[in-house]
């Protein structure tokens, strides 16, 4: 199950960022002040030796912003999101808690191991 965070330059509302629904059956989408710079996204991916987001990161591009799994098991994904937030000076917004997340608070949430099953297998 994904616990989503949105990353970008958003319009603010009383409860965080403003959302719109393009149709009654559509999921709400964040409203942007401006899109994330695709060059910055690609340049940082290149620094990680990548050309696209690995599926296991739980990070994907949307229309001018990124959608991130806040409970990813990838330390690289967390490092990427944190660095991009700092260099692009953009916001991370946790959709489930409807709260902003500071880059320094966007961290690995699974203890000391990359994979919870590896700890159980080792014990």
C-alpha cells in the first residue's frame, strides 16, 4: 500500500496545498504554481547513474510534479527526493496526513535494514 507524498511547487490552501478534480470520478490533483524543472530531475537522476526512476523506488513523474511513496524501502529514493527538494527548492506534501514534510524529515522509516524480510530471515 502506498502512502503518497507529492513533490513540487504548489498553490497553497487552508489545509496545505490546493487540489482540483477534473471530473467527478477522477482523483484529486495538486494545483501547481509552476512545474518542476525536468532538467533538474534528469540531472540528479544522472548523478545517481540512472535515466529513469526504478520501479522499486516508488517515485513517478506526473504533470509537473513527482509522486513518491513515503514508505519506500529504497534509501537511494529517499536520498534523491531529499536532494531534489533542496536543490529545486520545492515542497514535499504528505497526502495522507495533509502536512508538509521538510526534506530533513523525509527519511528511511524501516529501522536499520533495507528490507523488513531480510531482518526476519537473519534472526
